[in-house]
C-alpha cells in the first residue's frame, strides 16, 4: 500500500513526467519534495500516535496535491486561451481569403 499511495500522489500531481507551464522550478521542487517526504512516512513504517495526527497528515498531502492540480489547471487555461486566439485569427484569415481575394 505504501508504494501504491506514492504512485497515486505522483500520478495525480503529474510529477515527474509532465511539465506544468512556466511556474517557478524552485516552487515545483519544494512542493514535490514535501510530497515525497510526507508520503515516505508510510514507507518507513512511521506510525501515528492518534487518529487526529493521521488525519492531519492526510490533509497536508491533499493540500499539496491540490496546489499541484491548481498549477496544472492554470497552465491549461492559458493554453486554451491561446488556442481560442489562434482559432479567431484563422477564421479571420479564412474570411479574408474567401471574400476579399
């Protein structure tokens, strides 16, 4: 289960296989290092003294994953906006070629 959890976190965040746009590399590395550190607690057999500690640990992992996903969504939004602009330019060129040439 330990390696499965780490694979799930890495898959959902896209680390290390995907590039996430123009975000600062240092910030991505810090978030990824923190995720690795939190997930590795399970691998080393680290126990939690009480259920609240485990719940807090899981919330930290979820928060870091949320930040990663937000970064990906932000870059996807910019790419979609660029695609819309390119499509509008292409439509303008098509209209010009058909009607004004």
